[in-house]
C-alpha cells in the first residue's frame, strides 16, 4: 500500500502543475506515472488528482483577483479581458457559466484568472472543475492501465521498459487530444481544408485544361 508521503507528493505536484498560468506538464501524466510505477489505485488517484488540480486553479483564480493585470503578460491581456467579458455575460445563465469550467474552448488557467479578475464566484467553478477533471483522469488511467496490461500479457514486456513507456505516452496524448479538442469547430475546419485543396488543385492544372 502506498504511503502517506507518496499521496502527499502526488497532491502537491498536482497543485503546482495547475497553479501556474503558463505551460506545465499534464497532470494526467503525473498520475499515470505514480499508478504504474508505485502501484497506486486508479480511483483514489483520479480523485486526489481532480481535487488537487481544482485547488491549484482556485489559488490561481484568487491570485488573479488579488494581483489582476500584474499577473498577466502584456501580450495576453487582451485575451484575458475578452474572457472576463464573456464570463460576465455567461454568469446570468448560471449553468452555462459553470459548464465553462468543465468543458469549452477557454483554457482553464485563463478561465480561473479571468473569473478572479471579474470577482465572479470561484468555488462553484472549482467544484465543477474537480468533478470533470476526476472523470478525465480516471479515463486516462484506465486507458494507460489497459495498454500496459495488454503489452505485458502479449509480449511479456515491462511497463517501465522503453516500449511500455512509449505506449503510456501515446495513451496520454490520445486522451488529452480527445478531451481538449474543440470538436464544435471540426466541420468548419474540414470545409476550410476542402476549399484549400480545391484551390491548390485548380492552380496545378495546365492553362488549357482550366479553360
């Protein structure tokens, strides 16, 4: 059984990964590492990861409320101000406002900073974020576990071997793409690619054929 120190380390790292508004390693990768290498339970890891990630984002939102624009680089202030305006409009509908903390195109670090700057309630959003992230982490851990288990049963490979680590990383990337992609814009992007293909094809035709 994992020790209290190991669980405390997981929780602390998850908070640190989520308290920064800049790029940080994915929390799912952290949880998968401890699950596979330290044999820590999937469900407890997902819950600890979700709650710790929410604690980090909540602290980020409180920092945004306290320090405001001093926390945001000048080149990102316009995006933050636009997000603040969006949140102010969404708050009236309640459910839509909370849904942004679970899904949506706005990066969650930016979302919490903007909510803090707009003096909007952070605890309900953090709770929704914790639930959604716990579900995402649970799915990620199950995929990683299945992939590693299949390798071991089929080829007798160790989970910490090069190929096993590679499969873990591919599983994590697939889950991150699945949950973070903006699928609502997919038809528009496909149509854009079709138009680009048609334009390139027309330019590549000989002049006599184009006539």
